[in-house]
C-alpha cells in the first residue's frame, strides 16, 4: 500500500478505530484529533508499516462483524521519544474503550453565572490583615484572581494620600496602566492622579502616579544619580500589580531592580495571583529591605473557574467531565468536547486546507 493509499484508508476510519490502532504506537494519542493522529501514524518506520496496515485490516474486519481477531505478532511501536521500539504482542480487542457518549449538561455547567445580588461590602479578613501590615512594613499578597487585591491597593492608597505621601502604582502593561488611570481618576479625582508610560505623561506631580514598571525603574535610576523628576522624596507606597513578572526571563530584572532601588522610607505592596513561590519572594524582600516582609497567601477562589470548549459553530460543551477544573494533571476530557475537537481538526487540518 502506498502512503497515499494508507492515508486515504485511515481518513475513512472512525476516530475510535484510529485510537485503537494507535494504542501502543503513539504516546498519549487520546489527546490528538483525527488529522494529527493520522499524521502521527503515517510517521511510522517502513518496518512498522506492515504491522500497522495488517492491524488496520484486522480492525476493519473485526468491527464490521467478521470478528476475525487481530493477528498475534510482535508489532512495532513508536516510543515517547519517537524512536522505533518492539512491544509485546497485544490483541487489538477492547483497548482503552471510548467512554460512552454522555450528553453535555450545559445547565449544570452554566449554573450560577450572572450578576450576584447586591450586598453591603465587607472586607475579607486577609484584606484587613494586608492593610494592617502595610502600615508598618512591605507586604506580598498572593491570592487567586478575582479575590479583591484592588481593594487593598485602593485602601492603602487612600491612607497614604491622607498622610500626604506619594503613591506609585505600577503595572507591566501600558494598557493596564491606562485602565487604572481612568479607574483611579474616577475614584480619587482627576487632579490627584497622574500617568507616566512610554506613550503618555500627564499630571506627573500628582500624589498618585500610575506607571509601567520600566518607567519606575528608570526614575529610580535617575534619582540615584541625583535627578528627581517626580515626588520621590515623599514616596510612601509603591504598589506592584501583576508582580509575578519578576519571574519573566527578560523583564523580571526590571522588577528586581525596582525593588532593590525602592527608597527605604516607602512600603512595597506586591500583588499577584500567580506567584508559585511567594514565600521566597517575601524572604528576599526581608533580606534586602529595612523591615520584615509580611506574606498574605491563600488559595480560596471567590469566583470558581469552569472550563468549556467552544467550537467555531457556536457549540459549547464542558471541557472536562467535571464542572470545575480538575486538579489532576491528566483529567479526562468530556466526550463531547473530544468529539467537537476532533471535528474541528477534521475541518481545519484536512490536507490542502492549511
Ligand atoms: N471583600 C469582598 N467582598 C466581596 N467582593 C469583593 C471583595 N473584595 C473585592 N471584591 C470584588 O471582587 C471583584 C474582583 O476584585 P479585583 O479586581 O480586585 O480582583 P483581583 O484580586 O485584583 O483579581 P486579578 O488577579 O484578576 O487582578 C471586584 O468586583 C471587587 O469589587
Ligand atoms: Mg487585579
């Protein structure tokens, strides 16, 4: 059989048959869509090819009712490293059966999404703790996304402005800086807020300055050389939002230098939802700053995450068999999501459509 003939034959098979064929030959094939599965199977060596072809014929006959068992033989397998290996013979019979198709329960999946009932605002205990600690020392806040880190930033800013201190709020992105500038101008009044990014410079003498971290680092460099452009002499609080950027291979050094050069009279507030080792960061701050850094860390999600798969046709299905995102690394995908994904690959990766 030529490669083209084999490819055509494979393309005619249902994806479940291809998965059976891939078993022992292709590492983690259950994650592959039909087109990629075929491409991977076609990459087998010439020695493996005959085993593949005869297994395919046996599967076709077996599943079409002839019930002829697949021949017992040594069959070549593609290892995880892509090298050819010989694996012990295995019958082609029920291997890794496809789970029974259960309809996607979208009602359960979407339940609870919407605008919550208005309630009086009560700060969480960790928010109070952060603000209390910030009165005397640096604070690292590492809590899940949507937990309310902005409240801590705003309250701490209010308190600093009341004490006639300058506050600098940094973000890694110009777009986020612009958003915060608009948000904080509305909250504190336009005359109280300034912005300094690569593109904008407004109200640079305001008590609350929004800037990208790179701009603050440059200001601190200049200040170290005796050149003071903004109100650094009265700096009381530096908020570094999205501070997980400290781990960025290219930009992380900017966060490090900003922390190292941050005036000792100012308190640092590092906010992040995704620092893996916040204790290490807090320990490092403690080692280079005048006061011991206080760490706030928890993993409770105020807004539970749910993962779905949206096919371009508009069909939505839960991505996993559970409504939430499972913690296990290789959690089973919802059969409907698998089917839609395979359909998507079939539609988009058909030879000639790329
Ligand atoms: N104590 C609280 N009780 C109820 N809602 C709160 C509380 N604190 C904050 N929120 C609300 O939670 C939502 C998310 O808050 P916020 O944007 O500050 O999250 P975040 O921790 O900064 O998330 P991200 O990591 O995405 O930046 C906001 O609508 C905010 O008003
Ligand atoms: Mg935030």
